[in-house]
């Protein structure tokens, strides 16, 4: 469920009537991507712990790339909307 008052979000860019819909849509996708990344990471942790196996060496870099890569992608899109 999305907040009823998205105008209370701290967007980091100036929200005008012309760009309001694009900014709020981008922020929704940003939040969805972050939730999906977190869910995937925790699902992998649960599966790995149920199998009683150690975490692979690629897990930490992959999870950091997944989270921060998604954040960087949507923040860049947000700032491009501001300029455009």
C-alpha cells in the first residue's frame, strides 16, 4: 500500500505540477526495486541457512551491487527527470 500523501516524500528534486507524475512514478519503482532486492537477499539467506551451507564468496558483492545498483539507477533517472 502506498502512502496517501506522496507530496510529503523527500524527493531531493523540486516537484512541479509538470513533473509530479513522473517523479512519483519513479519513486514508486525505486521503492518496489528496493523491496524486491531485500526480499531476494533474505530469501537466499533463508534457503542457504536451511541447507546448513556457508554463504558463497560472491554473496556480499552481489547483494551490494543489487541494492546499490538499483538505487543508483533510479536516482539517476530521478535527476534526469528534473533536468528534462
